[in-house]
C-alpha cells in the first residue's frame, strides 16, 4: 500500500504480470500535497521492450523487469523521485508516451520532456515544462534483475547552501546539532580542485556546506550517515578558496580534516580538536560525480576522557563481584604507539 497519508487510496499496486508491468497499463498514483510513496516489486514482471530502451545513452541498456507508474505533475514544480531498492543496476526514467522511440526521446532529453538516472544514484529530480501525465519506469541495467522497491515522490527545492560562501550556519544546542538534507540538487562548486592534500583523490560530486563556531581545545565529533551513496565530509576554515580548503582539510587535524568514505546506509565518524577558536566549515561531498542523495550530519562536543594513559587508569569497584562501565575512545590517544 501507499504510505504517508495515502495508504487507503488504493490497494497494493503490484500483484504480478498484467497489472502495471506494461507501459500502457501504468498505474495512476495520486499525489497528496504533491507527495506519494509507492511500495512494489518488479518480481514477476517482463522486460517489455527488450534491449530497445537506453534513454539516449548507448552505453546503458535497460534490460531488467519493469513496473510503470503515472503521475500528474505541475509545470515549473521540481519533483524529486527517490528509489530505495537492492536490485543490482537499478534505474528509473521518466517519459510521456509509450513506445521505445518515444520513451528514449523523452527520458533522454535531459529534462526537456523527461529524465533518467545515469549512475548509481537513487534520486531523480525533474521539473516538467508542461503540466500533465508523466510515466516513471522502475527498471535495471541487468538482464532479468528484479526485486522489491520503495518509490517516494515529493516537491523539492534547491538548497541554499550549495556554495562555500553560502554555508548554512549551525548552532549547538546542549552540545549537539544535527541536520538532514540531500545533495541531489546541489552543485560541484570547485570542480576537481578539491583534494584535501591527496594527489590521487578529488571531490567532484555535488556539495553542501555548513559553518559552525568551534572553540579551541574542545573536541568535536562529526558523524555522517549517507543514505544511498558513498559520502565524505571535510572540515576547513572560513576561507572559501580551493587552495586554502586543501591546506586546511589536508592538515590531518591541525586546521581541518577529511573523513573516510561511508558505505550507503552506514555512518562514519571523525573527531576534530581545533587549536584556534573561530568559524569552521564542513562540506558534505563524495568521490564520484554521480554519488549524491540523502544524508544526516551530526556534530557534538566530546568531554575529554581522563583515563587516556595507563598511569591515570580509572578505578572500578566490584559490587557483588561485578562492575560495568560505558565509555568511548573518542578523544583518547595511542599512548605506546
């Protein structure tokens, strides 16, 4: 069934071949306040057009099993289609009319009359030029690939913090702040100029920027959970030039840092203890141009542990032969190398 307030509008849409497994039988999904969530599966559906769908990109052929949905979209509104699925090579594409040549013309038009995902991203943003019915196909590059999926449709506005100068100001509340957003409509401000001191790794994906006042000698923990992509973040000062960003985030903790890459759905964590108080910028980014999507960034302060050396070991007392303790190695050090 549909979720988020539209669950009772109609029953489970995907019941097997013969329902919405062909373009002509695309299932009409009503948008409630511009939103809808559809849960379905391509299991049991055919590959209607064989090897004839490529959305104008001859390197990609959509050979998986398909399901089709029809939405009535309003001209000038940006819609974000988000797909959650473990199907290998998953793809989705938007078009207006059935038939291989018409589908390819629309979904290969780069937004003129349709759109298509071109990488492993799970987000597709589309702003129709005219109001009316549009069809979206859930598909895959892999022959016969099929499985369960969730498709979410909602209006989407371009974030304002897509440039370093326009970084969103964050403020700690009780020592913590968190923000959820998406890089789906962001841009790559500096091209391949950002490498954080690495000669072989650059950050060409879309970025979002955040700015936080940090205090000297306070340890901050920064965590990033990227929902559907391999994300990274890097920390630098408030100067927005590529050379200064690289100097700071490549300083290995002196004036900034760069995180490792998170796997989709998992969280990476880094600590940063600035030596100088002031504004610091955090960029959420990725190592490949097509890596983008939802994320959550969490920043909190860490109380420095006192038992970071053997000589200062914390004393535990057994009660009825037992003791338990909770702690964290964040902010500690490797005393003996």
